């Protein structure tokens, strides 16, 4: 039973934290006024995508935590979450696209690092990050394009 309470804790921290940060740093007028690349998705897509990704991130972290709570993979998982939670306040809150690009590049490196190290502890946990890696790679391209265009 304690395993599932821990899973709930991971979900609350990751999904709850992500949704709270997203709510506190809504794009607003500044973002609406930016020149956007042709591949910029509609705003409504971000909430559902991130909700699913946050669930996958929480489950992956929980699975690694069950097997090796103080290992390298867990430390990288924590680092990627910090970087993830830092990006939105940097990009939208501070309106710093260049600094946001540096944060998201570091996030992408941390995601790939987690995938590689988690695979040694729990193969599924590593694969649960695959959609996250794909989305953040796309978001990195989007961030770079917005920085370039504006």
C-alpha cells in the first residue's frame, strides 16, 4: 500500500506543480504579440499534452525511486524536474526567450541522461520519458524559433 501512496505523492508533486506553474505563468498578451513560426501549435494543445507528460514523468520517477532512491537516475530525475519547472517562469514570467532556450536545452540533456541511466535501473521508466523527450525537443525548436523571430 505504501508504494501507491508514494505514487500518489509523485503525481501530486509533478502534475500539481506543473499545473500550478503553468497557471501562474500563463502566456498572456506578451506571447500573443510575438511573431510565431508556421509550426506553432494552438495554445489549447499545451495543457492536455503536459498533463499526460507530467503523469508519465511522475510514474517514471516513482519506478526508479522504488528501485534506487538515491542513485544517479533519481538525481537526474530531480534535476530535470527542477529545469522543467524553471522554464515557464523564465520564458513567460521573465519574458526571457534566450535564457529560456538555455534552460530548455539543459532540460533536454537531463531528459536524455535520465533515459540512459534509468534504463539500467528500470527499462520501462526510461521509455516512459520517450514522449517527453520528443515533446521537449519540439519545444526547444519552438523556443529557438521564437527567439530568432523576435
